């Protein structure tokens, strides 16, 4: 047994108010955890893929591992920016205000960023990037470089496609009533976005930061040149400015559009409850409708 899509949307909508009204420290704390959890999935996916030459197989290997990050977020109740774009569902019936929605996304974004950055430093100190004689460190540079060099149009578009899938996974997990069902649906949908190579702003907070850290190690840079043909000019592209303006900002915009405009609002309007409204003669004269009716939505 599982919830219908209509029931899942209603359940999420009913929870939007408490989510948006939560104390700042609670939201930020849960967001830091989510940033670290997504970073864990990203770090492990790099380990799985770093020594596979075939691009398709490398993406598939990464895709089998990466979804564990979102599984942890869903089951432990952490706050993930991309999933929280669905809180837009609370706006039409004014369960939350626009200001509350913006506050939620801003706090979660900052918390996710802290979590991703913290994890990238922990991974670098752990010695994990030394795997395969430093090839994992070189691969980390390569991945970060590709993300820092992406064009704005590709970043926004890829971000839209990514969060269509992430938000679909979140709502599908909400439909499931048991742990196995939640894990199963989130696994396959997230696997799809990783194989497709779409851009996820929170994952990129880890990937690019880890690449910037790896770039500071001459051995990793040497192996990036040797194994992946990275040039000095390309390495110059991997910097904090390009991380923010080439990737995080446009990808974040795309993620918001994908989650809010392509999933959240359409599913709300397609599954909202309607009531039929009849006018009495007296109310017609006064220009008022009988009952409680707001924009065709039952209150």
C-alpha cells in the first residue's frame, strides 16, 4: 500500500507551515547534516568511478553509490535545498508566505554549503584522495574542473533537469509507507539523474570544493596532467570565482525552476481539491458566493 500522488502532495503541503516556521538553528543544523550526507554520496561515487575509463560505465558506477546520500536525508529528516524547493506547494493557499519560503531556502542553502565544505576538508584529511596512487585526487580535480567550466545556459538547463528528478524522488518516497519503498524509489530516480550527468547545486558544493582542495596538492595536479590530460590553462579555470558564478549560481537557479515550476506547482494544481459553488439569490445580489471558496480551492 502507498499514498496516491494527491495524498502525497496534500501531506507535503500540510507540513510546509511547520517546516518554514522552524527555528533558525533547527533548519541550519538539519541543513548542515544534509550537505554532509549528499557530500558522502558524492565522495563515495567518485571512489567508485575514478579508475573506470569508459564514461558510461563510470557514470553508472557513480550512480549506484550516490543515491545513498538522499536516502539518508529522507529517512533522517534532514533539510536539502533541492528537495525543499517543493515548499512552493504551500504558497497558493497561503499556508506559507513568500517571505517564509525564501527564508527557508536561504537558510537551507547556507547550511548545505557548510556541510559540503566541512565534508570536503574531512575527506582531504582522511587520505582518501591518495587512492590508486593519487589518481582519485586527480579525478577529483577533473570533475571539479568540468563543473567550474560549464556555460551558464548548460548550468541552468542541467539544473532544471536535475531537480525535476530529485523532487520527483522526494514525493515518490513520501508516497511509500515503508522504509523499503522509500529507499527503492529514491534509489532509481536519483540513479537516473547521476547517469544523465545533470547538475545538483548541493552535490557541487562538495565536488568543486574538494577539487579546489585537491588542486593545492602538487602530486594530484601532476597525476591530473598525466592521467587526464589537464593543462595549466585549464587548472586556472578551477577557482572560487568560477565555482560561484559559473556553477553554483546558475545551477541553483535551474534547480529552483526545476523543483518549483516543473514539479511543485504543476503537481499542486493538478491535484488540488475543488468544490462546486452555488449562489443564492440574496448572495448573487450582494456579489458574494455561498460557503468558503478561495480561487477554486476548498478551505
